[in-house]
C-alpha cells in the first residue's frame, strides 16, 4: 500500500549545515535562524516560539497582577501557577508563569506590568534568543545542525550533534568582507575607503555619504558576506552607508534579512572596579555578523579565532560575543546553565549583602595574599603558577551563591550553579594548554590553540570578579570573599611547602610564587615541588618557566620598598616576561616603549647575569642615541602620541590637563567627547601645551616639546637599567658621562596624575 502524498503546502524538507545566526524578528516576533547549508546556500528558517516569563511576590500582589494582565491583555496572555522552576535562593512565595505568543508581545506585556507592580520579582524577562535556544536545543554559534522545515520555511525540528566543549569543531566556509575608512571619523571626515574581499583589495574615494553607499553596495551584493569586519563601523561607517542609501529603490543589503531594521545600542560611560570606561555605540546586523575592530575586546587580543571560541562557549552570537566584556560572557554561560537546571533567571540582582560587623569584614573582606618581592637581580628563579587558581577553587570548594563553601581538603558531590558552569570551561582550557605543550613549537596549529586559550583565559579571569559584581544576576559578595580566602590559604600552603623543601621564596602574589634553590635551573628540577604543592592543595599547578635572571625594581617613592606586580626577566629560552613597567602602560609613547623593550631584548642575549656587564656599554650608547634623537626633535610625531582616558565630562575640568585640551579640539569637528573615552595627543611648544593627534595630522617634529618626553624616557630607562648600574658601578659612571639617569627639571604636575 502506497503512502499518501504530502500536500505541497505541508511538504517537509531536511536541512543540514551550520548555524550562522539567531535573533528575534522585531516586527513578527518569531525567531529567525540563518543556516549555511552544505550546498553553500544561506537559508532563513522561522520558528514560532511562545515566550514565558515569571513573577513572584506576596499572594495578594500576585492576585492583583494576574487580574491586571487578564484585564489589559486577555487575548495575549495565559497565567498559571509554577511548580517546577524556582529561584536560586528559594523562598516560600508563590510563582506565576505568564505565557505570551512571542518575545515582542512579552516585552510589551512586561513593561506594562512592571510599571503597575514594580515591587514584584521578575524572572526570564530579558533573555537573548541565542541563550534560550542554547538551553532548549543545545545550539551555539556555528554548530552543525540538522533541521526539518515545511515549504514556508517554518522550523519543525532542529538538533545538533556538536558540543561547545569539543576541542576541534569543523568550521563552515565563511565569507568575510572588510571595510576600512582612511581616517578616524571622530577626528576628521574620511575621504577614502578600502574594501577587502575574496583575497583582493580595492580602494575608492568618496566625498559624501551617498557616494560611500554607492561604492560599498556592489560589494555587499556580489560577495554577500557572512561577517562584515569594519573599522569605525559602529560609530560611523554602517550608519553613514545606511543614511547615504536613504530613498533608494533597492536598498543597500547591510542586513541579509531585508525586513529587519538595523539594531543599534547607544554609547555610554560606566564605572567598573573603580575605573571609568566608555562603550561606543554598536550596530548589529540580521542574517550576518558585524565586527568592529575598534569596539571588540576579543578581536584586539585573540582575533576572529578567539571571538569564535568565545561565541561557542558562551552561546552568544558572533557579533555580540565580539563586543561584550568577559563578564557578560560568563553571565551568559550562567544563564544557560540556570535555564537547563530549571533555575529562574532574575531580572535584577535580588541578593543584597547582609549586614555584618566590622570584625567580620576585617576577617573576610580581603584580597589575595601578597608577599613583597626581594628587591634586586636574582638568578635561576622558577616562576610557579597555579593554573586558573580562582576558577579551580570555585569548582573544588563548590563556591556558589546557593551553597556553603567547602574547604580545600573536602569533597562534594552536589556542585552548585557556578561550579557546574565553570568546570567544562576550565577543563577545555587546560586541554588546549596541554595540547600546545605537546605539539612542536613550530606547528602552525599551536597559534590557533593559543588564541583560543587566551580568549578562554579572559572568561576564567573575569568569573571571580563577576561573582562579587554588584549587578551580577548570580553574584554574592560572601561567595566572592570565600574565593579569596581559599586562595590565600592555598598560596600560604604552597609557600610553606616550598620553604620546607629548601627553596627561597623571593616573591608571592595571589596565584604565583618566585622560588630559588641552588642547583635548580631547569623546569624538570621543579617537578618535585609542583607535585608536593598539588598534593597539598589539590589544585592544578605548573611552572611558567625558569628565569636566567629576574629583576624586582624598587618603588620610585621609596627605594627601600618594593612593588608587588612590577618586574621583568629573561627565561632560559631567551623569551621575556614583563609586568608593570612603562612598556606595559597604555599612556607611554610608542618610541619610549620600543626603546625600553629593545634594551630588554639586548640584555636577554646574555646567558648569565654577570655576562650582562659586557653588553651594557653598547646598550648605554644605544640609549644615548635614542635620547639625543628625542631631544633634537628627530622622532616622528606618531611615535610620541600619548593616550589618556577622560576621567570626567569636559565641563567638569577645573584645571586644564593636556588630555582635556586635546579633547576640546574634537568639539570643532562636531564631536562631544564622553567620560571614559581615550584621547590621543602630543605635547607641543607654545602657550597651548597639547594638541590632538589624528592620522594625517600636519604636525612637524620641530613643533614637539621634548622636555616631558625626556623625563618619561629617563624614568623608563632607569626602570630597566637602575638595578644593573647598582650591580656594576662602572656602568653608573659611564651612564652619567653620557647624560643618562640625570634628574629632569619638569615638575610632577606637568607629568600628570598617572606618573608617580
């Protein structure tokens, strides 16, 4: 007997490929899933998914809220008692589930409800579509999918065989289009645009936004990119193209979805950990991804490979993962784990810090353990590091807001939300690091693994701080303090083990030790120490390397005092490790940073510390030549640019600093610099001591005022050579003859508040 034919309107088709994008359509409210099919076609499937949010509170208030919903939105909502899902901090208050047709309707209903009943607790009201799908269907960015859809491309079923924790996942054939203007639009109007696609590069001049749109549109239509990589795309380029094409019969296909509008986020300034930051505006596309190289935290550190890795493990879309901070990435992972565990995701943080006595705060509200380094130059020093100490402690000690923390030596079999979230992430990074160590150093695959490992490292580093962040959905300050307390205990145990085994501990800071012992000058010589510490603390630990020599310079304020996170040294393989000195600072001119690093590279050529004495005369001559070039205005202005962050609005500056003076120049270009925004400027001669720097700036080297640069230069050179001139006094006399190490007449006020 033959089966009945399926009508054309209900005919089903099977689709296999890679998931490119997920978003909620702002008009229809249905979820859009873009798939790169195995045959190379890009297809959009629509999934009509109801949206459900939850509210909790006193029974009387909930009854009033339910009555309001049925009176105002009777055709759109269904309200029922919730018995399965609970908050992470369970209470006896009842919970109601509010079912709506889609996310667009849900937002409208929720806004009206919150206005009427602000005292209620709300859950699952502001979750991104990609997170909901990750929790429900185990989907994530660019995973392999198998879907079934009808003739109208309405999704019936979807599944994936991939796991975001797999070390190697097949990559889809992505099309990438890159667009760069020739100038920073915050400072001057661009006149040229470079477009890279298909291995070719094109350059086009333009004078108006309409001309820019006319130039870019053919490339978007011809190459139909999956990823649009831009410079200044968020702040200028995308909006300029869209504005230039306004009124066209055939619009510029910025979005692959022709019915979806551009989604934009406004720029804003915000405080985090005592620092002021500026987040530029953002433009998100539908059906393809937009990555602005200047707005992406992970692009600058890890490139596209790092962004892809972050998008996969955090289950965010590619373009959101590129822009969000590591803290948002960790929050996304926690949300997905909570949804899978039937834990309600609070709309706002609901666990305030409990009242505590001053004695309790003194006992618990402390950071990591720090032992001041022994000032000087030290030979054959092992750098021993706990591997992702704080995340490891959260997993091992079961530190989570809903749990009572365990001790280092206690076992547990019921991990909380935070340990469940972190363990696979921690395991994946450890596996990547082990694979990098096992492969030959020249294996090109090591570079990809290193970028991915570095991206995961940022997530792991942030997870600790986010646990105590005031707005974290699943944060709790007591859990944050439990991590630092366990960290102090672990480092002290490691220090005791090292000293019991005859090692001299030169320095200890948070999660690392610098140890020294006669006869220990290779990595293998420290393995017994690592095994003993790991056995005692039950934490993973490794050796970062063995220094030929390492320098702990003194404080500038007091030569008798050391600085915990300020050191530099040379490993046995000749590589450098530098922390806290001028070459690591963002507000130091490139010329001075390059000079300092070149001095360190020259010093690294010596196999032994005492052999550096033979290199120092040549190094001093090199430094003197660079200093003379700086004093004689022979350095290109671009090498002397100083970057400084605005600490407040321009109108709030009572004393004009070089950064505020330069920022005021932006107002002539119609720009209003915001607090937290980074300003680039140069110190120049004349009544106005600073000038805004921008590419193509018509500034002659003779206009530069070298006095402040010379002071910064001398300090940078003293940082790396000061201990050497103490060890080799004859070098000190030679340096004085060359005019080095001489005090400058520039006052500290002219240096700015950042220089001490």
